[in-house]
């Protein structure tokens, strides 16, 4: 069984920065891709960014130019550096981990990010 655990959420002022991290664990888990999605109240979950074990990244429109995703394969940990945060970035951020062998996606419980003055 794969466990996915996020950390790093919190309250930040507009224009500030925050870094999220997420670790996937499980003896049977073979890392292929990890990423971040977010869901604001009353809205659908949307892509923030993903990164493969080979280093290929994909960003949602809202993250381009402001957020940077990176991954430490050995630690099976993904990071999301968020800069120039806006109030509309307020959401619960969910970490995704995709297994290389079976393609299954596992999700973390989410971490709240609130951007407010």
C-alpha cells in the first residue's frame, strides 16, 4: 500500500512564497510521476504541476511562471515552490503519486494553503 503525505501548507500574504513537499512511501511502489493538484471551495480540482522520474514537467496555466516543481527520486519526495502568491491560489493542495508498474494514482489527504492579508 502506498502512503502519500503532504506538508508545508499554511497562511501567507499576497506576494509571498511557500514551499510544499510530499513523500510517497510503500515497499511495492515504483515511482513514475508525482504532482500537485488543488481544489478551491466550489471549484473543481485542477492541475498545478507534475514531474516524472525522468524530469519532465507539466504546469497548469495558473502555475506557469510562478511555481516550480522538483523531485528527489531517491527520497520519493516532490516539492512545489510557490512564488508571487495570489489570493486566488487559496485552496487545498493535493499530492499525486503514480506507480510505474500499474499506473495507479495515490493521493495525499491534502494541505491547506491560504493567501490572505
